[in-house]
């Protein structure tokens, strides 16, 4: 199992703030899980934005970062402020 959280605009566009996904043995990276979700079609394609940010277990990471069953994965859009 992996818990996936969505924040800000992603949460609003997807209509959910979290998903629990059954772990798949071929998942190695954040990108694998993101691609799995994007393949669902609209509105999930929003996760293919090049500026997407992610975190594993509340630590910032990159799309090529390794994931494991039991991790918490979060996706959120690039945030700017002033």
C-alpha cells in the first residue's frame, strides 16, 4: 500500500485530497506512480505538469526518487509568493 496526497490546485482539480493505492512491484520511482495516475486520463493528466513538486514521507524529492510500499507520497504544484 502507498498513500498519495494531493495539495492546493491538484486537490481541487482531482476532487480528492488522498488515495490509498495497492502497491505494485514494478513501481520503483515517484515517476512510476505519477505515470500510473496520469494514465487514468482527465483530470489526472494535470499531474504531468513539468513543474510538479513531490515529497516522500514529508521530505522533498524528485520524480526519479525511489519509493517503497508503505511510503507517503505527496504531489503539489509549484508555489510562488511574495
